[in-house]
């Protein structure tokens, strides 16, 4: 039995003699004339059915194309639909969800980092405002405002913003003497410039 199985599993290619033997075998003798006619009739029927099916398929494809045209479905809209479907499938995939979660986490961490940077900057500005340099600048501005108030005739404790003092100074000087107002404004500007270089 092993000898027969080895014969079936031979790996050697067919020899010319083997090919000639196969060519000489006459299969027509093993089929009777009646069987031959039946097979021929069946073959003709199959060919006719195949032809009919091709015609039906062509008609259905034509009808399919007409319906798509009436519905306004063109290749671009089909592409859009396919793209939207693929996009939806991708968004529902596990890999997309994991990537989205990772990016969301990274965004939250970046937001926290920016918040920390903002807090550090705010703290630094607060420290700078409390520094001696800033206090010196603030004192110079206050002294300039006091000087302007005294020259205009506004009491020192009356308050008011720097802009209000400047506008009242300009208004009062315009009524008194234009030359003295110009000198006053120039001197206050000069003091502000000196403190700006700080």
C-alpha cells in the first residue's frame, strides 16, 4: 500500500512517453452515441442560458445606471458616500478611538502646562511690581502728577487719574498763558521719558 501511495506522490515530471499515452487514449469510445447527443443538447442549453443571463445582466445594468442618473447619483456623489461610510467606520474603529484618547490626554497635559506657564508669568509680574525698580518708577510718576496738580492749582489730595490731570492742566494753561503751559507739558513729558528709560 505504501508503494502505491508513493507512486501517486512522485515528484518527477511526466515523460514524453507518458504524454503520448494520454494523447492516444480515446475517450469517445467510453461514451455511447445517445449519451453524446444528450450531452450536446445539455451543452447547447447551457450556452443558451448563459447568453440569456448575459442579456438580462446587461439590461439590469442599464436600468441600474438609468435609476442612478434619475436620482442624481453621479460618480462624485458615490465617492462622497463611500468616503463618508469609510470615515464613519474608521471613527468607530478601536485604533481611532485609542488615538483620539491619546491626543485628548496630550491636549489636557498641554493645557495644564500652559496654565502653569501663565501662573508663573503672573507671579513674575507680581514680583516685578513689588520690586524696588518698579516702586521707584511709580514714585516718579506720582511726583510728576503731584507737580502737575500743584502747578494747575488742584489740591494734592483731590485724586484723579494721570490722564485727567494732564487734560485739566492743558485746559487751565490754555486759558492762562500758552507759553507756560507748553513749558509745563514739556517738563512733565521729559520726566515721563526719564522714567520710561528705567
